[in-house]
C-alpha cells in the first residue's frame, strides 16, 4: 500500500516534501492476527460493512487497508497525527432525521449524505497541541504552501519546487486554545485537490474516520491539555451523529463475529499450557511447573515453590525492574499486590481470583485468560452485550461504537507523560 500511496500522493501530507522517508499511516487501525485468521477476517469484513453503512466512504465500500483509511506521512510524524473537522454536527443531525424517516418506511434505506460539506477536496489548517515539544522555541518547520504543491504525472518532466517556495512555519501561540502553524500570520493549509493528489473520489481519506480517531485520542487526553478540553465536547457531538443508525443489523453482525473470536481464543487457552512471565522482566519466571507454585504474603513479596525449602529463585528488584513495574502499572488494569500493598513479583498479569491467596497450601486457581482488547471472555461478553443493547441514548450508542473500535475504554492508551506521541491535530478550514 505504500507504493500505491506514493503513486497517488507522492508528498508528505504535512510538509509537502517528496522524500523516501514517508509511509502510509492508518486512520483507523487495521485488524491483524496470527491466530484464528478465518474468524478475524470475518470480524474485519463485518467492521468494514458496518462502517460502510455509516457512510465512512461516501457510499463506497470502506476498507481498512485501502487509501480511504490511509494518508502518507513522514516517518517521524507517523505517531503524531489526528484529524478533526468543525461545522458538521448540525448538517449531519438534519440528515440523520431524514434517514430515520426513510427507514421507517423502508427497512433497507441507506444513509445518503450529499451536502457539499461532506465532499472533497477539503483544506486543512494544522493545529499544534504541544508547541514546546513539537517546535522548541526558535525552531521552524519548513513546508510547501498548498498552492505550491503539485503532483508529478507520467510523461511529464519533474521539476522540483524552487527554494523560495518553501516557507518556515512557527507556532502562533496568541490563541492558546488553537495554536496554528503560520508563516507571516498565514496558516499552513494542506489538501488532496487534483493538482496535489491522484486519488479518486472513493480513495479520499475518510472524513468520519478522521473525526473518530481524533475523538479517541482527545478523550484519552481529557483534562490534560487546554485545547483538548475545549475541543472534546464539540467532537463528541459529531461522533454521536456519526454513529447514529436506525438499523442494528450491521453492528449486531460485528458483535457476533467478535464473540466468535473470543470464544475460539477461550477454548484454545483452556487446552493450552499457561505461559507465565515475570511482570518485571517479561521473561519466563521459572521452569518449575505452575501447579507447584504457591504465593507468599510476606512483606518482601518473595516467591516460594512447594518442596523447595528456600527462596533461591527470588528475583531481586533492580532499578530496571522498578521502571518496568511502573510501566506495567500504567498499561494494565491492575497488578495483584501483597498484604503490604506492594506489587508481588510472583503475580501473573492475568486476573487472579482472590481464592488463590486464601490458603497457601491450596493449589493455585488458574485465572481466566485475556482473549481480546485486554478483556477476558466473560468481560468481553458484558461489553458486547452493552454495545448491542436496544434503547440506548446517542451518547451510550457512541460509547458502545468506540468500544467496538478501540476496546473497553473506547480510546487510546495515552497518559499525560506520553503526550509527545500526540502532538498534532488537524482542523478543517471551512
């Protein structure tokens, strides 16, 4: 797909530079799996059918690995992108009401969005949420203005842009909520107009995918960034309208496909030997059979093994282990602890039933394995039931849809200390 995008766009979306250091970036993450490929393929197909019904590709089939879900960006910008548009909510709300009316007469009525605001090409202004990290004071980002960007077509002689066409952009901090990249007070704008890209209409980046991805990351950053605090309520209203549908069939099929994968993973894990790893090092904790392990409640949180008579297998908590433990504590719902409140190095990252700690002499209770999106099969069943429940409000419906796309939190795992991975936002200039 990199080759396809290089042929279509040729230039980095942000700066307009035509370099070898660019790659295709997904808006909505593609579905990959080494195991249960047949069932995961079904999940992917049903997800694409659901998003197609919601008009993610303007009436054409929306595919996760096709240009409508991809943009070309420089390698060092790959983890920094999110997209947003304004002035869409009222139009989409009016169109949804018309869809409801048609669906009451025809159960097969499709969403039909024809207003100019949905059509391409759009022009985008770049909003930088973390100016100090993206462009330290005094530094500039050199980029081609939109009107200077052209695409090299077959049979034409390529002429690189003159040096004077490249402008040095800085962050305009006068409006703290909307710090834009500007040159001489003129914002940097980018687009997929015909002279800038060879994309066909059905290959244009999905407007709805851009909004949904941004909402997921703004939601993760809620309360930690001034711009995100102001933008989140606006984007939330748009997302609620995007996921509105008078039909439930497509989403129900997606829920069923995900359930099939979860059950397949649960059945596979029930027959497989559990692989336990030290939560600090990520390496196998011991070659000793898991059935011989008992847990100790001593303040040191040391490990003992039945019949061993000593603690020779105890791993000392080095500074590297402490760092690893803190990271795991951020990335996981919780880690089991000792009676002193300290994390137990012997504990599995899987959810461990309380009964396994009650009697040190009793054999450990095998925890339920995580099967998808950080959830066990039982927990996933509860989440899917919520996603498919009838009579939900628009907010609940949007939350359920986000769970189907991004897991139980409906957002990306992004903490304040990791803000450097989400520095840029793009705002549609209407």
